[in-house]
């Protein structure tokens, strides 16, 4: 089953960051997403993986996170 596809704005709302931060994460490859035309989309599962990685980063167990 395919998970929900989120817009960059939906991701920024969930992460409580500005849209530009989400675009930066996507362009750097820290958050996995893809473009549909000119707009970014992120699989909900990928967002959850990103959140887990960044949460672990705060505890010193990974190197990927929000900068």
C-alpha cells in the first residue's frame, strides 16, 4: 500500500519549521522527496524516517539532522 504524499508546506507544518528549511533539506538529500512538476512531494513514511533519524541525532546516534 502506498503511503500519503505530503507537500513541502505540510512537511514544514509537521516539523514546525519554515518552508525554506524543508526545501533546503530536500535539496541536500537529508529528507527524501521528489518533484511533481515544480512542487516537492514527500512520502509520509520518508518523513517519519527523517524524524526518527533527527531524534536519534540529538542523542548522538546518527549524523543526519536539521542544520
